[in-house]
C-alpha cells in the first residue's frame, strides 16, 4: 500500500465535489499521478472503490487519455508538437535534436529521471509554432537551440518561466494542480499573446462586433460596421454567381431539350 491516507482522503474530497461522484475520476487520476508519478494499479483500484465502479472502467479511462501515464514520468514532462504546422515550422528538427541531446526515444525518461520526452499532437497553439510544452505549459516559437537550452536549464534546477504562463513547477506539482488543488500561480504570465489576439485587434480597428442575439423570429446573424458592407458585397457576388449558374444550367437544359426534340 503506497497511497497515503492523505491521498485517499483527497481522492474522496474530489469525488465529493460532483453531483455524480464518478465525474471526479479524471482529477482523481491526476492526483494519483501527483503522488505516484504514474497511474498505478493500486491507484486504479482506489479510484474504483471510492467511486463504486469497476477497475476495468477506471483502467479504460486511464489508458484512453494520453495525459495519463502508465510508466513513471520524470521531474519534467517535455512535449514537442510534431503535428502538421509545428512540424513544417521546425518541430520535427526540435524533436530529433532533443532525442540526440537527451539520449532518449519518444516517451522515454533520461537516466537521471529529470526529463521525459514525448512528441505531442496539436496544442491549439499553431500561431506560435513550433511549440513545446513543459508540464502542459506553453513554450512558444522554439528552435532546436532554445529547446536544448530549455532542457539544460530544467536539469540544472534553474527557474524557468513559460512564455505564456507561470514559472514552471515539476510534473508532479502540475498534476496536483490538474487534480484541482491550486498552487497560486494561475495569474502568472500573460495568458494570451499578441499573435492570438490579432483577429480581435483587426475587428476592433474595423468596428466589427459579434452578431446580436435576438429574442425570436430573427436570425441575429447580421454583421455590423464594415462587416455589414463586406457581407452585402458578398451577398451581391453570391447572387450574381447564382444567376450565372442558373443561366448556365438553363442553357444546358435548353440544349438537352433541343437534343431530345431532335
Ligand atoms: S500544430 Fe503544433 S500547436 Fe498546432
């Protein structure tokens, strides 16, 4: 038995947060990872017992989501996005460079237990490609060189700050936050960077706003400002295009009718 009484109590506390206790399974698994470094068989059994569900159901969840690990994770989980946009912007080179530098393969941990390297899918942060994540915090616009410096700093115990988030903590500490026990760093960092806000800035400059929600009988989709003019221009072009298509199909029909008549 390695789960402490405190952990078991906190697992019950999580389950008690929800009208349906089983809704607490995801944060409970994060809590198990925060103390055990992975989802252990014992952690699965404890979740099942507390939630009154089967171990197979818990296991099904723990093996479905990639944030749950069945093998021990190092002090820092370093993810490199190798999905389409990041890959073409240099994500593949970053991943290869880190594999060489750390002497590990995908989903493996360095011998000193400090870094677990994994290639990850799109983080919905393509505007900052190529992107890496340390314990699920963004590291934007990376290069092979900055990636090597990053892991070296982490291994040397230096304080590192996410480019759009807080000072980085360890993977286990981050797992505790994901279990719903805040570490007080939620307001650190900018949250959204300029590249993510370009659309908002353009809308403000042009006086665009979201469609008003109307009570009933209206679509509520009419744009305002320059958007209205753009939409009306678009409507005109669509009408013209439709007329052309109709005329074209009409002439096709006439040709077909003529052919049939002959
Ligand atoms: S492809 Fe990497 S964040 Fe979207």
